[in-house]
C-alpha cells in the first residue's frame, strides 16, 4: 500500500471490500461481457465518428494495452546530457545539508548568517 509523506497508509488495504462488502473488481468483471458488447456496438453503429473512435481506442487498449511512450533524453547532437555545477550551487547545497544535519541533531541554524545556535 502506498504511503503518504507522513508515513500513514493511503487508500484501502489490498483485498478489502467497499462499504457494502463488495469487491469492486469482482463486480466490474460480472459486467465485462456486456460492456465489451456495448463498446463494439458503439464502434460499429454509432453515427458520431468521435464515439466510434473512442470505442475503438478502448477496445484496442483492452486487447493490446495502451501504447508505450518512448522518451529519449539526450544532450546536444544526441550525446549525453551535460550538467554544470557552479560554486554557488555547491555552497547552497552544502548549507542546506548542514541545516538538515543540524536540525536532526536538535540545533537551530540561521542559514542566512551561517551561525549555529544551541
């Protein structure tokens, strides 16, 4: 089960039922044949091309899954992505890490003045 940033679980536990004691997937599967017949009916007999297309897409998604989305991350001319860290970035990073460590240790850090108070 997924957890919120607070560490508490989110949503229903796996295998639980709804308020009426019904497993939603089981209930949905009981209507799957009728739903598929309706999609085929809409795809083949609707006079609205948008409805025909939407029904066809739903049928294809169920038969073959949604198409994969390929994402290519490359730098200039297809090479690797270049990262540049400036001294200002390094200083801000060091200050942030120092603050995190200090807070974990129970200290109060004034990041503007770079002074640690106890």
